[in-house]
C-alpha cells in the first residue's frame, strides 16, 4: 500500500569551491605544486610574485553593474574563506607564526638523465646472438612481452597467435620455445620465466654447481609445493639428508631473486622522491615546526586584469560586446582571489594540525623512542584545533614530516588505545611492534602461533585476545606460524 507523507530534514551540501578547498588541503607538497601550475596556466589573472595593490574590488563592481541578468550567486570574490563555516566547528583560536615556513622556498631541480630502459637493455643483449631475421623478430616480441618484474605471463600458443595476428609473423610453438631459451640466457638471470618455479630454476642453472645447488635444484624442480609450504620434515624424509644439508640448500634458494626485472638499475620506472611537507627540529630542548616553503607561494592578482576592470567601470558607453568580455575578466579575477585565499587557508590548516600532532606526541619527537608514542586518534587532534575529523584526516593523508629520527608518514602517528594490566592506556603500535619482533629477532620463538604470542603478551602486561593478534599480524603482512618456520 502506497502512502504519501511530508518529511522535513536539514541537509548540508558543499559548493564546488568548498570541495576544491578540501582537495587542496589533502594534496601533499609535490601534488600541490602541480595543482598550482595548472591553476596559473588556466587563469591569466593569477600571477606569481609579491602581492601588488589591488585596483579591483568586487563590491564596487557589483554596485556599478548595469547588467541585472548576470548571475553572481556562485562567486566568492575577495571574501575570506572560513573552512569551519560548513564543517559546523568553532573557529580555532590560533594564529600562525611568521616563521612557520622552512627555508626551502625554491624548487630544486634535479639534473635529468636518460637511462637505458629494462627492455632496451635486453634488446641490446640480443644483438650479441647470431639470429636470422625471423628469429630476431620473434625474440624481440618475446622481450616486449616481459613485464617489469621480468616474467612472461603468456602461454606459448597465445604468443604464436599474437605473432600471427599483430605482427604478421607465422611460426610454430617449437620455434617460439627455441627463442624463449635464448631469452633465458639474458641477464639478469631468471628473466623471461613464465612462473616463479621456472624463474628460480633458471637462476640455479647459472650458479656454480655444488652439492647444495644440486639439492636446491632438485627441490625446486620436483618438490616445489612442499618447499613453498615449508614442509621441511617431508623434504628431509624425501632426500634422506641431514638437517644441516637441507638448511644450506634452502639458504641457496633464499638468495635467489623472485623478481629479476625489479633489480635492474636502469629500469625506466620513475623513482618517487619523498618531499617532506613539514620539518620538526629540536632547538634548545624545544620542538620547532616548519612548513615546507613550497607550500607558501607568493601570488597576486594580475594588475593588467585589474586595470581592464577599472577601465570598464569608468567607461560610460558599455556595449553588449563589452558585457561578455567583462564577465570573463570578472570571473578570472574572482577565481584568482579565491585561489589565493584558499592557499592561505590551506597553509594555516596544515600548520595548526601538524602543530597539534607534534605536541600530542612530544615525548616521541624529543627522544625518538617509539614506545613513548601515545595512543592518538583523529578526534583527539580535531578537538584540539577545532576542526572537523575529516579535515584532520585530509591533512594526515599522504603527507610526511622530517624528524631528527628520519622522515615519517604522518598517519603512522595515529593509533588506537589499549589498557594494560595496570589500567594505563598504551598505543596499539607498541603491541604490533612486539608482535612483529619474534618473526625477525627471536629465532627460538619465530614460529609461535597466535595463541602462544597472546600468552606471552599477557605475561608482559598486555591482556590481548588471540583474534586481535591475528588481526595485527595480517596488518603487518606477517604470515601464519607454519610459514614463518626457519631451518
């Protein structure tokens, strides 16, 4: 049965400008610089440099505007942007310091290099082989089928079909297999393998033959499943070798590279350099926070565009053609003013949020001891600075801070709280660190299952359930106990 009724509710929608401001706050330094370049390319009324005296005032223009049909409801103009007006928060009581920017005001350009790509290096190696024209084309096609990790993820029949349909090369599986063996002779060893097992076998083939290499080769070739599942007892029984002999054979396997393409120093992948958005230093025993100066560009509204607007205001004869021109100029001027204000708001929001994080985790930043890190959630910082939780999340996302103890991802400072047996709040980071330690340092306990780890933590004053240990282990990418066993 259908019924009609009235429902009154309040909803809040962000304007396009407010959404853009949120996106600006979320951008790390390098992405912000790219966004700044795009805005300056799109808006000729926005110029770099120190601010000049502004001739154009939005209110003055509106007062002298003779065109009533011009819709100005979406313009922001020169009004100051207040991020909290639409986040339902009180305006934070802070002022940014005059020296809250680092000296890194200029973008440092790195010299450009043109390294040989991974695939080009393989092609160059092919030139040392004596091949006829058809063989070379097939070999080069195989090289082009190798992914960045060094594997060919296609079957031989599929490659034969692709050669016929895309290259017009009609061949058979035997010829392609022959050329694949040529690819397998290239460096780095293991390149061109179709799966991990073949990759490891190719690398063992290129090693000097020893007793342990022979055993390792036999294990990978005939007992690969038992090896990957770490069924060492089964391997000992299968090969009738001592524990020490099996250990040395497995050690030879562990030295192999499962991703041969990734080790190529001339790989054409772009290396991403981390640019810290903040820097924290200890000066006379006190913490000092600075915002990367590249987040505080000097911008101003174009004087030329302001003069064009002033000329229009002073003009008595305003034709219809001038209307379109002045609307374009006005739009660009308003947009430039908004963008400058938005950048200023972004700077203030970034600084005040990171400043609150720094003081919340003061003990860690002064001493560098991760055990001194306090439990901290987004709401803790949001309450301190008077901003919305989503805004704090945007500041912490994908941004880095340079500290005396290395460059850290800001969101790593956030963690949940857990009470120990004394009723004190401790960070779950401390629990995770302990859970991770046995798998790396304590060789006598590195294979302990989750329930035994939970018992050890309980003895140390951390009453924690086995399922919580399992959750933390998965977050840390630590495998189950059986797969952590060592010989």
